[in-house]
C-alpha cells in the first residue's frame, strides 16, 4: 500500500520543480550581471576593490551579522570556563624560538598589509583577522601562552570592537546618510578604513580565543 504522505510530498516536490523550471525559462537569454552596478557604486570612492565594494556597499548587514556570529561563538566558549592548559608542559626549544622570531613579525606585517590592501586589492578584514588569529594559535601551540596576556576586560573590548565601530559608523549623521550603514561618496574610503581595521582586530582576537578553548587563564605569581 502506497503511503499517502509520500504521495503528497512527491506532488509538492513536482510542483516546486515546475515553478523552478518556469522561472529559469523566463530568465533573459543574456544577463549583464551585477558587475556594472558594483563598479558604478564604487567609482565615487576611488580605487576600491570590487570584492570590498560588494562586502561593504551591498552586504553591510551580512558582514555585521558575521561579526555578531563570531562574537556569540566566543561568548559560548568562554561560558564553559577557563582555557585548558597548554598541550605540552615543556618550553619551546631554541630552533622553535628562532623560527617564531622570524615568522611572527612577518605575519604581523602581513596582517596590516592584508587589511590595508583590502580597499583596492585582494585582502580585507577577514583575511587579516585570520592571519592575526594564526599568530595567537602559534603562541598556543608553541607553549608561549605563559606570556602575560592583557587583562580579560581588554580582550573582551577587542572582541567587541568590530561590531561597536560598525554600529558607530552607521549612526554618525555625516556618514550614515538616510539609511543604516549607507554612506556618501566622499566618505566611502574612510568608511572602509574605519570598519576594516577594527573588524580585523576583533576577528583575530576571537579566532585565537576560540582556538584556546576558553577564557584566558589567570596566572598566579609563583614564589621561589
């Protein structure tokens, strides 16, 4: 005996398929795409990367919500307590220390370059933030987490800085325009710089904290 629920489900799927096929058939044979719209919108602000223009001119809300998702994930992880101890109790060897002395400054430089270049080329807040988060992960894997960290309140502020600046820029009358996160052409480049660097810092701090797996451990001074 055929299940009537399956018949109803199959019928609904066939109807949906027919609607999708009809929609595809009604599309124009030649589509210009969104390229002209993106280049027209970014032109008043100067040489702005098309990718950055899409993210910060057409997908502002999406970028803001992505930062909010990362911050909520960090709040969830920190709610479980302090981060576990480092995976290896032994201190790093001289070869690893020399490697870190060479690589970490270069990665820090790459962080600033990726964020700065994101306004006109490949790069941006998420790429730079991932680089900054990798620096934190290397500290963790290399058992350098015993280096004193900033107070937890500063880490919290750094994690929330991206969203705070995002909302602040949105509410400034000279920058905001008529709509939330809308900008006047002369403020476009300034908006990108104001949003990208705080967002990259927040992303890097959040990714490093998520990798650690908990709130920063409170270090106690050991008596000799």
